[in-house]
């Protein structure tokens, strides 16, 4: 089957706004899981949800190999730790989010009864006491939901322990770019959904396929660890973002990936602490590069000594799993993120052809 990348790009444009704007901070992914279930309701797949909230979609293949491909549902966010007497909310972070991302942001508090909108502000908002240095801690920020007392905030349904999503509207920039919250990793959730769609239509042979829409990646890949331990795949691939460093003042020697230049094949990542990270399975990398060349898919390579993905944690489970990664280059990660529609279509094509035409699975 030949992939129509123009149609894939259109599918992406059609779904990315509601997908990104669904609220799902790490550990609170239920709304994202419900959205994905709705997209898959007519597919010939088996769907299960495990105790950590992973949505596991099994598409039966040739039973020769078992392949797990993960895209995480969660987004970075905040969690309410205290409601003061005046109704202001004080928070902790869920995932890697820097203080400069908090100033004047609109947020959505996810309660048991629905969503409550609010604004993040700092202890020095500009008037009368202006900010003269960058706050170093989330504890220097609070959320204003319009309440005049703790009781009024509680009457809105707000409780300590509620998750908070930082909200950015989805915006299309120029001909090929999209900006949104949670493109990391909802753009890759789309890739996994679109791949399942293509497998529904194909006559080509593919391995037993486990699409894992994973939970809690942003706080340590907890969902993927549990899913891979239970599924015991022969191969594990993580779908995630790669840093696009093609921005002003970024020197050429610091280049990782660029927007519009194709999908990204992971060779290495590494937590700066030196604990964790991945050296991708060499055979997986070689096969992905071969497939990309054979199918004329534009691609880049990521070898970057920071960050980690679900694959970084799955690789050492069950005595070792052959693991790698496919990514979409992305600017402004964990902020108002931007990716390129063409790179997304290339990522779908690489994953589909890798599953259906790799000698690792069909020989």
C-alpha cells in the first residue's frame, strides 16, 4: 500500500486541535484516553486499560514478532497543593516545566465535577511590586480562579490534589506549521492513531502490534514500564518529540533537528544525571534508515545527550528489549510548542513502512 501523505497531513490538521486541547496532565489522562477510544470505536482491535491508565490497543498481525509502539497521552502541568483563605491556589509541578512558562498563563483546573478556568500569577505581577528577577520556584506563583474565599473555591469543585493544565489555543502558522499545548506528545498520539488506521486498510503483512497510549511519561515513564513488563514485546519503539533547534541565536554546532526536514530517527538520548537514557538498538536504526531511503521519506538523526523517552526505560526490562525511537522535530518544547505538518506525515510513513516492510518482522 502506498501512503497518501497529503491525506495524512489533512487528517492531522483535522484532529490536532481537539486532541491537544483535551486536558490530561501526567497521572490524570482519563479524558485523553476517552478521546482516543472514540477515535478507535470502529476499528478491529482489542482495547484494554491497565491499572496505571495505559490504553493498550492490540492489532493482531502475523504472530511472528510482538512489537510495542508507545506514544504518551500525558502533558506537563501542575497539581493543587493548597487553597488559601482568600481562595488562591498554590501548586506543585507535574513534569519538567520552568518558571518562565507560568507568567500570566490561562489554566484549566481539572476537578471531579468538570473544568474551572483560572490565571497563573506571580508574587510580583508588575504593579505595584514589579518583578526584577526570574522566579526560581513554582512556589512563587499562584492561581486566581476568581474565588473570594477558600469555601468559594471549594464550592467550584476545587480540591487539593486537582490537576491543572496550562492552556494555549491551537494555531496554524504559515503553510505547514501548527502551534499548540501538549504537541509533546499528542502529535505522536496522532501518528499512532493514523498508523492503526493504515493497518486497518492494508493487505501487507505486519507483526502483532501493540499500540500503547502510555500514561505518566512526563514523570518517569511509569506507564510504559508497566505496559512493557506485561506485554513482553520483542521490540519496543517510543514515539516522541525531538528538539528543533533552528531558532535565532542557536549556533550550527548545537543543531539537533530542524522543522520541515523530515522525521527523526533516535540514536541516543541520556538524562543529564547519567542515570537512564538509551542507545537505540543498532539493527533498528539501520532498518529504519534503509526503509526511509527506499520509500523516499525525508529523515534526520537524533543523537542528543539529554532527555529521555518511554523507550529509554523499556529497553532494560524483561532481560532487555530491542528498542528505538521515531520522533517529530519540535520547537519550544514544554512551552507553546510548534511542529511541521510535513514532518508528521513523514513520521507516519516511516512507522507504517517499518512495520510492514522491515525484514525484522516479515522475513
